[in-house]
């Protein structure tokens, strides 16, 4: 029997035994993990038993709500719940600068809003909470083998006390928890998720909040959202020496808005003219290659590509005046900055 066929068969048995006819609610972000988890639930359970909830936290990628809705409808989802809660998340994060505090605030708020919306939807208390947790999330949160596993960083769907309480009550199902990212992609392909969705680069559950070191604000999110979209657009249209797009050559790429302003100038140039001194944000670009996310190497861009991408970003987004490239591997660095 094919490995993925065996995996799905075993999950079908275990999930049906655990869940029965109870409804299942999955918080979905549009990333590969939660999307494959949603597709898997829809394949194993009757579609009217599966509720997919997407929260527009204000910390998402550009046009993500529209993209996620289209993906879920194509998967055959009957119950799609779009929650607009940007103000709640940004208010809760106001003044917060510690990375762990930000992750835990986001994790708790996800569950708080989910519980409120469940009550509004009228789901019974017997509902199950499904999550797209994968094995590296568990390892990095110190929940792996051994009693003294180090915590590298909390994951919003692993480290939150509220999630732990639900898990202790036996009401959490994590169908991808034994898989690495490459396994999740293989599973997605096996159950019929579109290739374009499977190839999407990983996106963290806490969203742009962990790509804005320091305090998170609406203004910073808007700047980073546009910069990240330009960066990924450039990667999709550029080709490597193998003929593939840079986006497909790279395992994960994203932009980080640094808590640093740098002096720059606008206008002038060789033709002369008025020169304006500006004090603008610094943007870092990250691009790595990896097999499973546990280790990662820096993607070796051609210098020309980096120069042109930098020029496109600073031209398109006036709030950014300087671009740097992160050349740190994992270890010693993590893939995300927070």
C-alpha cells in the first residue's frame, strides 16, 4: 500500500473513532499546513460536519482573505466562517515588544475569538478543535520526545495554555502532527489539493506579527504586506538557471520590517533637481532552502536579482529606504525572526 494511502486509511479509522458524528472546527490560515488539514478532514468526514474558520487578524498577506475563500470553496467546504477581527488583534498587541509575549497573546486570542464565534454559530459543546500542527511545531515548542526538551519558540497552536487545556480534555485533533513539511505537501498532492496551493511558501500562524520585531501597528503591517507582495511577485517572475521560477527554487521567502529607521534621500540623481532627506524603514529579505524546516540554508541569489528586487521595493514603497539580505542559516538562526 502506498505510504500516503496507508496514512489516510489509518487517519480515517482513528478520526472516525474519536470524533464520531460531532462537528469539527479547524482554524485555517491559508498556509499549506492548515489547508491540507482542512482538505484531509473534508476527505475523511462528511463536509457538513467540518467547519473551517478563517480569522482576518490584520496580520495576513495581501489579498489573503480572498485567496483563502477561493481555496476552501474549491475544496468543497460547506461551512466557511470568515471573521474580521483586525482591531482586536492590533489592540491586544499594542505596546508589546517581547516575541514570546506576542505569540502567546495571539494564541490565546485565536482561541478566545474561536470560542465566542462557536457560541454564536451554535455548535454543541461536543465539537472538536482541529489544528494544522506539524512535527517541527511540536519540537520547537518543547513538546517532543523527552521531558526536558528545550523551547525554541512557542507556536500559537502548541504553547498556548488554552490550547493545552483543550488538548487535556481530549478535544483536539492534529492529523498532521507526525509529518514534516515535505510530508504535508506529499499528502496534499495525494488528496487532490491544487499544486499552486501546495507550493505556497510556509506562513506562520501568528502572521506578520512575527515578521515585525518590536511593536506591531496597523501602519507597519500595511507597509510590510505591500513589500512582501512585491518581493514574492518578483520571485515568481524570475527564473533560475534550471528554468524554474525563483519562487519554486526557494523553500520559503519573506520580508521582515525591522524596528530601525535609516537616513536616505529622494529626488536628485544625475539629472539634478530637488533632493529630500528622508528617514525611512529598513526591510530585511529572507530566502532559504530546506527539506523539512528543521535546518535551513540561505538561498544563493545572483547579485543582479537582489539589486533589482531591492530597487523595485524601494521604488514601489516610499516608506522603505533601505533593503538588506539575511544570510543566516538555521542553526544558529531560526527561519522566522521571532
